C-alpha cells in the first residue's frame, strides 16, 4: 500500500522558518491581552469604538484599585490628575504623578494594575489605535459647502 504522506522539502522548511523569524512576525505582541474594560468595568468605559480606534475613559477614586490588565499601544490624555501606584507582573511597584492636561504616547503595556494612592479622583482618556489609515470620505462630513465648492473649482 502506497503512503499518501509527503515529506517536506528542506528548502520549503527553510523558507517557513525565515518567514516565522521575520521582523514583522517577531514584532507582534507575545503577551496575553487582558482587556481593562472587561475586568474593571466600573472604572473603564468605552466612549467610542470603530475600525480605526477605541476611546476609553478611566476613572479611579482615591483608595480604589483596578484588576490585572494589559494595554495595546495608545495615546493617553489626563483629564484630572493625581497619584497612581502601578504594580507590574514582575512585582515592580512605582508611583506615577498624572498631571492634568498632559498627553502621552505609550507602546503596549504588559500585565499590571493601578491603585489611586492620592487624595483626588483620577480621570484619563485612552485612545487605542487600531488602524492608522483613514479613508478620504471620512473627512467629507466635516467639510463645509463653501470648501467643497472651492475644491471642485480647482
């Protein structure tokens, strides 16, 4: 009886290994994602979500602590500042002074939780980037009739 199994040629195996080791594959996050909206819904709420972004509002009162979670790459805007103690999965703990009005870019953040160790509520808006390519039609809804006429005349 003839076997229907075929051996993989060495050249195909080498190509597969090279693809798996390529920078685009290796650059993918390797951590398990834990959505803060799911694990701490009383502190994180989705304000907007579409194919391009997810905007989340985070509110934490003095003495409160959220649950273990992760974050994808994002922009944060501090609406109301205060003191947060961040504890990482590795056991590292540090206090961050969130300054009202500050805006910061963060890459993906691994497993951690936060605790408000200050005396004021902290409120932060996170903008998680999903897709940075926006369609030109998205801007049409913001153009005025005068601007559209000027563009058409050109």
